[in-house]
């Protein structure tokens, strides 16, 4: 489950294969620098996975990396939305952010909604599904989170990768409090998945999951 640790092993195996590794200026490459390079490689892989996400989720990742869940200027949000080929209106409609008084901020899991939208015309984003799953997991446990994710098919895999991406951002920036929710979803993922594997034909019960229709 820990991609960072899994990445370090092969990287350090290459580093330790030689009696000395040098920088471009001839100085010795220190172990801490080698670890930084290995982590940069992991960041590149995780960034490539963003291509699987919808436009609104890509915007949210970029915004989160700068502001986390804090407020930021509307003008910067709008500029970023153009770069990501979306609009502030789309982001508000997708239940990703709140925009008012010249400021915007990402909605917290508990602010998204009590129910996941699964109407035929609903544009579900990976970000919204992830927040709803985190809220369900925190409030009612792994079965509730499994019921949320069971409605979204292959999008669940994108949600898992998204949670890990956000966790690595938080870890790199030392945002311990923000990292908790994403770490909770990632570490619970095997058990959440097992609920669906154990009972693939069991209908979703609204009474057991207030987050599902």
C-alpha cells in the first residue's frame, strides 16, 4: 500500500550498487539527495495518473497543492480554471468549491452533501466521490464507504489514486492534519474493497448508508 516505501527499495538498490555516485559537478551524491530524486520520480508517476481524472478534479489537485482547504483569490482560481479547461461555475456545480466575496475554497468532506448524486445527467467527478467516501468512512465506517464507491464503477480506482496523490502532497508539505483523511481512505481501501467482493450482488441499502440514494 505504501508506494513511497516501495519506490525507495529499487531506487536505493541502484544507488548502493556503486562505490561512489557523483553529482554533475563531481561532488558525491548524498543519500538524502538520492532519496529526494527517488521521491521526485514517484511524484512524476502520480502526476501522470492525473490524466485519468476529469477536468474539475485536475483543477482541484492543482489548487489543493497551493491552498489546501484554505481560501484563495477568486482571480487565481479563475485563471487556473482556464488553464484546466473548466470554469468556476462548473466547479461550484460539481460540489468541489465555494466561491463568494472574491474568495474561493475547496469544500470539506462533511460539506459536500449527504448523498452521492447518481442521476443519469449528473457529472460525477473523482473529487466529489472521494470526499463523499471519506465522509461516509469517517461517520459510518468502511461498509458505508464501500456502498458509496459501489455506485461509481471504474471511477473507484481513480478515487483511490487521487486519495494517495493528495496524501503524498500533504506529506511533502508537512500538512499532517490534512493528510489524515486521505491516509484513512487509502489504508482502509483493502477492507472497503472486500465488502463489495464478499457481497457483489447485495443491493445497496439506504438505511445502512445515509450517503447513498
